[in-house]
């Protein structure tokens, strides 16, 4: 408890853009996040007052950080699960709990659990050798998708492999693998929900996530022309997964739309890129909702504020430097698209790195998409051709 405010203290492990935007949502709730940052210049560490710089893999650092917190939550899923369990054994309130987070940390554990629940997933198998992969491909055909069970993000740790020779090179790497059938994806969707320890659940509309080279570049809310029944199915599925796995906080369920229906790709148990649009596009943003959920407050209304909301990511590149004239571009972007909202994360520019996003709202998908894409392209490249 913070003596000055009479309110509980929320600690977040990790100080990237998700923490930065959660901190922003915390302010009107009388909150100020306590952060465990890797570096003093992490995006969120630059804007929050109560920052500890330390290694989240060090049990002593974690224990000391958690001591003053009423609840501990995460901006990423890299904290080793046994260390989270150790915090729980010390009676620290951690949300999501280690027992749930496990399924966002390990794709093999996730596939096993979801398959057990009868949730539709791509066909998959754990593999340790090229022979295992080839045996799997006998059933599904080539290519197949090899994934590391842990540690992947933005398409790193995912390989589409054409034959057993390629598979052999990858499984030789020092990691645990699973193989999946190569799904015919019509498009990628995300169903984002929140669940509180009390058991309340809330869902946002299902969105389309547009991917380029394994990185999400754009999110359209709601997913255009998605069949109403499928949208409801995806929302119910996400709420059911949250309840069955005991997720607390925000849960993003990444989905593949295929000719034969929806399949679950993966789970994230934290605010997620596919719901950044909720900052302007919903009565309650995912960041406020995550805080409400981990504090076991009642959840907020998720009604959209516009018929269509589009979020476009700002991806750094091609050089490791701040684009020349970025300040001038911000100025011109604001002048040209006064309705577009700019979010910059205070991160160092690196090729392909998410350094910010823009959001546009309106009535018509093509127009709103066009404005968001043009504003994003202009900010990053100085031109409007995306
Ligand atoms: P990450 O953990 O890096 O986000 P994902 O498992 O989400 O990895 O995979 C990244 C991307 O690779 C997905 O967004 C999708 O485009 C593609 N992909 C993943 N699994 C499959 C699959 N089984 N079939 C076809 N494409 C896939």
C-alpha cells in the first residue's frame, strides 16, 4: 500500500513500451507503476518515477523488487517460471500466476493444454530429430513449420522448412522444438480479453492483424467482414481459454482464419500489440483493463468508440539511428492528419524494431486504413507510399 495515496502498489517486471503505456493508464487511477527495468533508458523507465534497474533472472533482485509491491505483473514473458513460483511461495500476489503464464512461455506446453481442452489448433508434434519431423510430414506433407518451444518473438524461432535436410539444420540448434502443419492462412486475427482473479471476463471485438515477414504491421478493429458467428466463437474461445488456464490480466489469443475455420496460433498474457488500438478505440484500453484485472477491480466497458479503428506500427529502419528530421515529420504528420494519434515509445531505432504506432478512427475501413498507413509511412520514411 502506498501510504500517500492509500492505494495498492503495482509492480511491473520489464520496462518496454507495454509498461510505458500501462504507466500512462495507471496515472488517472491514482497509480504510478513500480518498474523493474533492464536499463535506465528503457522506454518506461524514462517516464516512471519508481524504477529499479536489475536483472529479472536474478532471484534476489526479484524478491527485493516484489517486497514493496501489492501485486506484481509483467511487460514480457521472459521471467523464468520457477522464479515466479518462488515469488508466489513467498506470498507475493503475482498476476498472471506462474501456472497460467507457463502456457505463454512454452509453445509445447500451450499446444498440449489447448489440445487437451479440445481447442482447434494446427496439427502439431513435439520433435527432437529430423526423423521426427519427416515422420510428421508423412501425414501433413511438406513444408512444415518448426518452432522453438521457448524464447521466440516477432517470427524469430519460427521456420518454414521444405524438407528433412532443412529440418536437420534447425533441430541441431540447442533448443526444444515442436513441428506444426503449414496452415493455409486466409488472414490472421486476434481475440483479446481480460480476466480478473474474481473471475470476471471482458472481450474486445476480434481484430485482423496484418503481418509482414513475421511482424505485425497493422491492426484493423473490428476484423473487416468477419462472420458474426465466427467473431462470437473467437471471443467465447478466448474467454474460455482465460478461465480454463486461470489467466489473470489481459490475454491475447492469436488466431489463423482458414478455409475450414479458426485455429489458435499462440497466447500472450499481457497487454498485446493487437490491442493498442483500444487506447483511442475503446471505452477502456487494454492497459487500464490489465491494471483493473491484476488489482481485482471490476473490469471496464469495452465498447468501441468508432465504427472502425486502425493501428499501424512504426518500425525502425533501415539504419540504427533516429530518422533525420523526425521532429519535422511529427509536425507535418500532425498538420496533415490532425485526427491521427501518434505514439512514440522513447526506444532506440533499430531495423524492424517497433518504435511506436499511430491510430486512426472513422467509419470506413479503406479510408481509415489509408490514413493510418500514410501517417506511419510518412513518419518512418518521409513519404506517404507504404
Ligand atoms: P512468434 O512467437 O514469433 O510470434 P508465431 O508462432 O506467432 O511466432 O509465428 C509467427 C508467424 O509465423 C505467424 O504470425 C504466422 O504468420 C506464421 N506461422 C506460425 N505458425 C504457422 C503455421 N503453423 N502455419 C503457417 N504459418 C505459421
